[in-house]
C-alpha cells in the first residue's frame, strides 16, 4: 500500500544504572561467558527508583523534539507496556498530562514484546484514513526489573529497562501535506495455545465477603507458580520465535510486493542474539541488515524495537528514504511485522 505518512521523529531513554554480567555473577550462579554465549547480552540498564511513566516521558520528549512539533499537535497517544505503574489511570493519560498534549486521546496496549509494532499499525490506520492532519505519539516503556526474580538465573539476566518513542504523522512538522507514495504494509498473528510459554500473574482470584466457601479452588490456567515474577519456557519460546519472525517478515514482504533485497534493514525485537541470527539465516537475509543492540540493552520487551530504531537513526546507519521491516514476537503468543519507510 502506497500512502502518505512520515516518521517525524524518534526518541529513546535508558536508565543510568548499568548492570553487566559480572555483577550478576556476584549474586547468582552464572558467568559472563555463560550469559553472552547463550544470549548475546553483555549488560543492561535497570531503573534505580525511576517509574515506568518517568522513563516514558523522557523518551517521548526526545521524540517530539526530534520531530520539531509541540505537544499540542498530538492527536493520539498510544503506550505499550506490560509494566505500568497503575492499573488506572493508564500510562498514556499520564504522559498526556506530563507533556501538555491536551488535544490527544489516549490508551494503552498490551501485546507483550509485539506491542510496539501493533501500536504502530493502529496509528497508521488512523493516519491513512484521514484527510485532515493527524499526528500520533507511540511510546513503548518497560521496567521489567519489576517482574524479574533476581534469584532465577534462567530469566533475570535476560531483561532490561528502557523506553522508546516514535512520532507518526500525515503532515510535515510545518503542516505541509506529505506526498503519497510511501510503502506501508503489516501482518500480525497470534497463537493463544502457547500462552503458557511466558507468564506473569496480574491478580489473584477475588476474595470478597460474598464469595462462596464451598466453591473449589480454581487451578492456575498456565500452572504459573512464580506470582508476579515472569516465568518462561525458554526452549519453546526459541522454537516459536525462530519460526514466527521469519514467517512474519516473508508474509509482509509478499503482501507489500517487495523483494527481500529491497529492504535496507530489519529492526527486530531484541530477545536473544541467537534468535536474530537464526531468523536472518532462515530467510536468506544479510546478517548485517538484521540490526541488534541487545548486547547493551538486554530484552526490553515492547520498548526494544523503538530503542534500536532510534539508536540506529542517530548513529546515521538508518537514513531517510530507506525501507525497513519492524518485526516482533512475544507473550500471548503474538507476532507480526510492518514494512515501512523512514
């Protein structure tokens, strides 16, 4: 689909506290070699008293500055997170209030690590179906250190905290209409039968004064035993990811009528470097085109794609007019990809 849109600006924020693998080796039975060889992760950033909404606002502010627009120009704010600070109000309204984006309507979206690209696609549907000016702010912010059991060496070394943001619009920053002709296509899927591969509890069953005492105890649907802490079946996730991500990329390319060699870069969810290498090999992609910053950030769930995107734009690797694939997979199970132009 050729349409009128532009990524006006991007931004990202990583907490100052950096925890490398040697620091983990002091608190659990692990080593730098063990972590690096299995995940590609050398260090990650963790919040040090910061809230999820605070790191979200920092990334969003950088994106708006990069876009060259005021908060009053924003029509919609979508926040993706599995680690909000409140059940209500939602994160998006907090960001609206902090930034003064009073004209924006707001909502949160939870699709785990696929959240950002789903939000990107939702914003694109609004943008593509409006003749009037429309600008969306998408913010992905995660404080996964809230959900990690730091005594579980299988999971605690994988995750980091951070936030990324993108400003999408059908108008230039000066208000001029964007010329049509930019490719955009998306593809998404889900497999709820694999929901138990990665779980984290939100609430226990209600225990109120009117509850019947003779009702049997209801077993946890996923046999989840770690409370709010994340539980993951690594082998199953690896098999799912190395199948779902290549399939999503190939499908969105076919739907868009684009050949793989026309893609300048793939910006994937940063879960595990071995998954990225396996996915690139499976579809015949030049490994240099599969962008990765996981060594320095770890897995930041829905925030990983916009953080990587922003960093690569600021480094000069990603340039205006280049064709990109944004792709992710995550708990749910969810997966998908977007073909777009920077």
